[in-house]
């Protein structure tokens, strides 16, 4: 199997790594978890047990991915991105007498990053959200709500500020809810989308 693991990386028992994947310096991956084919896991990144990462995913350095996160195929996670999985985090029980364990409990909420999405450098993602396919989250954004497919979101809290093509080119600037229905054509790859009620339909549907 053609897998490259840097000698300083810690890959625990139970971690499944697909062919062609590279694990760089000082990465820590806990098991059981799964990393797909042809991925890059950048230096100093931490991936918890139970995490599922699809094929051809690029995770840059200093990324924190806790239990409950699923990343689909073709996702880009830029440097310094941090996921959260607990909406009510506490170190101890309410009476302060007992340190809480680090395992998942009733407050752990799953997060999914759908195929082709990009998370910009330094993003913060709250628990229990979904990042839609081919969405693009601007660097430094704090995402507290789910993001619909092809949306460009930015800010704290992150809000929709445009729409993007599968290739990443901006198709529309402004609040998508205010956009008029019609066709949008990418100037880079020439894909054409149908815009309806603030959402992009797939290129094939637009050409039909």
C-alpha cells in the first residue's frame, strides 16, 4: 500500500488509511477513524477517533478535528481550522466534584462537510452543522449555522455573501436571497447554473 507517514506522526491502532495518502510531521490520528485515498494531512494536525474523511481531501497544518466530524470527498480544510462538537462544554460535573470524561456524550453533536467544500484558513465551526457541497467559507469565519451548497459565507457569525461555482469562482456577490432567478455562467470553467430562490441548481439541470 502506497501510504506515506512521517516518522514523527502518531497513528494509533484502528486507523484506516487509503492508498496514496500522506501523513505529515507531528500529526496525531486516533483510532478507530478512517482517512480515504489520496489525501494530505498537514503537519501538527489532530484527528480524533470516530472521524471519517473521504478521498482526495486536503487538510492543511494545525487543524483540529474532534469526534463526530465527517468530511466527504474533495474537501479543502485550510490551516488553523478548528471544529467544535459540544454545545455545552464543561470540565466537571455541576457540583465540581468530578472531572468529566473526554468521550462523546448526550451533548456531542455531529458535523458534516459535504463534497467539494472549502474551509478557509483559521475558520471556527460550531457543533451540529452541515457545510453544503462546494460551499466556500472565508478565512477567519465563525460558522454557527449550516451552510447551503455553493454558498460563499464570511464573517463572525458567518453569513452568505455570494455564490460560487464548483471550480471556486464567484458567480454572484451579495445576499443570495436577494438575487433574481435566472442563469449564472462561470467565467472560468463555463459551467452554467440555474439560480432559483437563492440557491444554485447543478450545472446539468441548468443546461437541460
